[in-house]
C-alpha cells in the first residue's frame, strides 16, 4: 500500500535579504493550496516567545492568502492537531521543540495524521529535523532534554538543515559539518542523512521525493562516499527503510 504522506521539508525559513518564508512563498502557497488547505495550524514550540513567532508566521501566511492559527492559542493541543487541515512546524531550537511535542502529547498523533490521513506537513529547520527518524543530526545545542531523541518518523532518514560545504580557504580548525555527519555514521544502524543547503527543500508526496529550491543538497549514507545532489533530483529511493546499514 502506498503511503499518503504530503511533506514540504525546508532547510531555512529566512534567506539573506528577505523576510520570513518570503523566498519560498510560492512553494509554500502551492503546497498547501493544491491539497485544499486554507487554514494552517502553526507549532511555535521551537522558540520561547510563542506570540511573537506566531505574529511573524501569520503575517507571512496572510501574504500568501492563507489563514494561520497557532497551537498555543488553542485550549487543547491534541484536539487542535485532530482538527488541523495542514500543519507547519517552525524552526528554532530542535531540543526545545521535540520536548514540547512530547510534553503536549502530540508526537504520535501528528505522525498518525500525516502518514495515515494525508495531513499536509510543512517544516522548516527544526521543524524539518523533527519530521525525520531522530534529531541526532541537528545543529542545535541541547538547552533542554526531551524524553527521547526519536522524532516523528515521517521519513526513514535524517536531515541536516542549513548544511554548509567545507570551505577550503577557511582557517577555522574546528570540525566541518561533513565530519560531524561522518562521525554520526561511525555508529551502527544509522540512517542516511540528507544535508539540505540553505535555499533547498524536499517535497514528498506518497512514495515520491524531489529536491527543490535553488541550491541543492549532499547525501550521506553509512559506508558510502557522499553524493552531491542537484535541484530536481529524484530521491524517492530514500523513502525505503532498508537503506539503514
């Protein structure tokens, strides 16, 4: 049976020189409207000031002709997810976000609604991290401690948003992003990691996944050489869970 998931997983919500979601507004609008979504449930848990974050997101969605309401404005977050037409989980600190999803008892419900009911799901940055197997490849500091690193599992691999290629001219002697992902893959039974560069996004519809945006990505699979991926690349094979090695 084919999966009914509908995902838009964005590396970054803000591009240099533009406003919140401005650079990808056409993709966002198209994503939600093609599934008949007119009102989006926003999850601002990755930042501490929910009201300010919601104002920013609401303004961006209004400019796209879409209504947005925040889960924190609802009396019951579980019921809010049950009634949602579409959902957007924004960026910030991934550990804070995942802990709040657990604390509000919406982890399993979001997964069920997305994978079984086809609830359109959009994530950016931390919201993209939590859509994957785990948050083990986030760039964020563990400022709080979720009960588990296990995330929503909407795709059977991990993503590293804001991925940056090593700069050969840099004098910085710290570990590169690539080195850190390779260290992750030194552990057994670790899934692939898709390094999404800023300006790139992954759209998933059912069992099909296409890289979109303007920059591209880099794919890391344990025991293999990394692969550079161009915009438009079909990476549907990543949706097969047997890629874990």
